[in-house]
């Protein structure tokens, strides 16, 4: 499983100009079952994306096509981890079938 932590590189006024394109792009990934959850950090210094994929290459490709990345709005720190415990409602999202 992969988690991306986004950090904005530009002022929030610039982020706000691109947020709808970013969210529209994420909607396409949700529709394909590639994401679990996403949203802005508090305070609004970036965001967080939890991916429902098993390869770094797939994460890299999704990031490369994200309008925030393409337009230089944010940097992405990607963390791979292996869930071993979770609430049962979450478990079905990451267990290998």
C-alpha cells in the first residue's frame, strides 16, 4: 500500500486556481478503484492520498499525470507500507485477493 504526502510549493491563491482540476483527476482514479481516501492537510500546507495499488510504478504514473505535479503546484513524498492491523471496515480495501 502507498501513501503520498503532498506539500504545496506555491501560495494558496495559486493552489486554489488548480484545485478543481486536481480533484477532477482524483475522481477518475477513484472511479478506477485506485484510491482509498484523499484530502487536504490541516493547516492547508498540502494534502494526503492513500492509494489502492500494489506497485510503485503505478503510483509514479498516477502522480506524473496529476495536475498538481504537472503544473509544479506540489511535491509528493511517497511512503510504501504493509498494513498488518486495521479496523475491519478498512481491511477489505487492502487484503490481497
